[in-house]
C-alpha cells in the first residue's frame, strides 16, 4: 500500500511541476503576439493601446486571461492560443 501511495504522490507532483506557468515561455509568446501593439517594453501607445507594465495591479489573473482569450476594444481575441500559452503570457505580465 505504501508503494502505491508513493507512486501516486510522485505522479501528482510531476504533473503539477510540468503544468506550472512558465514566464520565460510567456516572454516569447508576448514578443510574438503582443509587442506590435503594446511594445517590447509593455508601455503601450497612449490613446491607442494600454500599457501593460502594471497590469497585475489593475486586473487579476482570471481577468487578464479572459482579455487575452476574448479581446476587447481594439484588441482582437487570441483564441488560437492554447490555455497553457495564455497562462504563460499571464504569468509573464503579472511579474
């Protein structure tokens, strides 16, 4: 019984570690999908595209993910991104 418990716990920990948000991946995804409007420095373009430098202070993670997924205003939806990619971008933006 102990062996089964240890194996199950190890499997759960491995899955958890593998699925964590990856800010480095998020940075690459941000560069590929977001810099054209929000800039490499996340400063945006006043009057057209909002700055994302402190987005984690204005929106919680669920709101950021929803905005990426659905878009809004001038921002198109990024429905082509997987949930993991959206999680990674959110992790990058919230740091």
